[in-house]
């Protein structure tokens, strides 16, 4: 009877261990950036250590209720929830400056402009100091990144969220991805980056158990990390 009880308990533990980690209850701070097409930065930040969740959307303008085909004066942005005990705002800015698709020094339409939307005065100060330092590095090119207070963030349509992960339908289905989880899931944010090689194989191997991936899911993603590590992130 004890042996049977232990077997059942073990099976339950195994089931718990292989549940995808969608929700993480960790205190967080927000960062909001515009850096070109938001599909690429969603993958970049999603697989970055210390990032808990990502959501892409529209912000920075005044047009009410923007949508992709009619966003008015808004910009494509990513909203990042991050654990400040693991990664700080300056670290996120380093990724921001070094991973623009376009628009950092070349003026383009507002949809894809370089934009930092700060959530408090400390972020404003750090952003302005960081931009000044980056300008020195990039001279004689002129950085045209705008820094402005964060306003209303409008999440983009579901098909824009975790765009790379959604291209792997069987994997997305196997982790129980729903329209709501596209906007909030921790494991979805991670896999959306790992599938295009962000973070690299070593980081992925350390992350698999924590993310609750089963053997087949882990091997599937591992193959893509190996294939794409060191490649581009852009749309």
C-alpha cells in the first residue's frame, strides 16, 4: 500500500514538474520601448534573464483605441515586466541601443520610430544620461530617439503577440497557449526568443526544468536554438 501511494505521489510530482510555467508571481517594474518592428524586440527581451513577461502594442500618441491598420500617431512598442533584482533598467537600455532594426539615427515614419517611454523620474534620468553617452559613441551620426512619459499602452492584436512562437503551432498548442496567455505567459515569452536563438543553448539548457518543459518540448526547442543561435532577430 505504501509502495502504491509513493508511486502515485511520484506521478503527481512528475506531472507538476512538466506543467509549463505561464505565471510568475514576482514583484516587477515596467519598461516600454519602441525600436522598429515589435516582433523582433519581443523575441529579444522575452529570452533575456530577468524579464518576466512581454507584450507588444501601441503607445506614445493621442489617437484613441489604435489598431494595427489604423494606429494614428502611435508607435509600435514593447512593454516589458522585469525583475529589478536580476536585471536593471540600464541593462535593458543597453539592449535597446544595440538592437534597433532601424530608426535610431535615421528618421522614419512614426510607427517604427526609436522611442523610450519612461514610467518614473528615475527612468527618465537614466534614459537621458544613457542617450547622451550613446550619442558620444555614435558621433557624427545623430541619435533621434525620443524620450517621453509613458501613457496608455494599447496591446496589439493577438496575432502580433509572441509572433515567432505562434509559427510553431504544435509547440504552442502543447504548452496550452491561449489568447490571454499570448499577452501574459512567462514560458511563451521565453520560447518566443529561444526559437530564434536568443539567449543561446547554454542559457536554454539551464532554463528547461524551470520552465516546465517536457522532454519532447525541450528537444524541439533545443534543435531550433542550435540552428539559430547567433542569427538575426529582425522582422
